[in-house]
């Protein structure tokens, strides 16, 4: 079965696999997806990720974040804990020899991932070559995937608003969210909210401008007739 690499494992969701991992239908919430295939070599990394989510939840609670923010962190923590439980139960069900083979292979993979990344050459102001190591963690990959998905959704909203302006469709936040097939919170996000509001105000002003233009034309016609 074809798959594509995702944080802490692989994904077999067909549309995401076809797009090379760039078309996740649930915005890379891997731990809650039935198409997610976690990799036991990532068990320590998942434990670290859970600790990071717990820290994020405590910070969100301390700054009086909205309940849905804290609920989201709790849901992710529970989902990743379930992933760990499933993998550990599966390992325990293996006989001793096979379990040892999996653990040895996982150790090899972790060691390989921990090796220094290839260096990229840069040049200083004096023209002397410099080297800089580039190392990406699973958390980096997850953040980048979410950023790409967020950018794609924002572009989709902007294109939808432009199309609604051209077609004369009534522009409201709810209508844009439905037409762009994005969540309600996204249309109120910074940068997106202002774009929609500007288009909405401009659209509401158009009938008034048209009415004024029509009245002026009528008056000019009357003067001509007279």
C-alpha cells in the first residue's frame, strides 16, 4: 500500500498520498486519523511531543485562552497517548525475538535520524565559504505542514472573495466560509478578516454609487431635453 511520510509515521490517505503529503483533508491532525500509521521508532519523540503539548496547554490556561484552545490541546494529548498505547500493546503481543528485532531496528532509525544533517555552503561578506548544518525535527515538519496548509486555506479565501466580487454574490463572513470550504474561525483571522470586511463594505457602497450615477444621468438627460 502506498504511503507518504508524516510526523511520527506514515499516511495512507489516498488524496494526501497522491499530493505527496500536501493535501491532508484534516489539516495534519494525524493522531486522530484512521489513515495514520505511526512508527514505533518515534515512540520517544511522541512522548516528547506530548510533554510539549502539555506545556502549551498550561500556558494557554495561564493566559486565559478560550476554552476551545485548551480543549484542542487536551484532545491532541489524548490522541497521541492513545497512539502510544496502541503501539506498545502491539509490541507486547509480539514474541520476544520479533519484539527485539523491532526495538533494534527502531534504535538504528533513531540513531540515523540523529546524525548531523548535510551542510549547506554559504559565503561570508568577505567571500569565504561558511558551512551551516540544517536539521529538521518531527515537530519542525509538523509546523511546516500546518503552515503550508494555513497559507493554502488563506489563498483559497482570498480567491473566493475576489470571485464573489466579480459575480456580485453577497459577501458576508459566513458566506465566504461556506464558499471557500474553510472554518468560521479562519475568516476572522488577522489579515483575512480585514480583506473580507473591505470587500463587504465596498460591495454595500456600490448600490448607493449606482443610484447617484443614475440620478445624475437622468438630470443631465432632462436638461438636454429641455
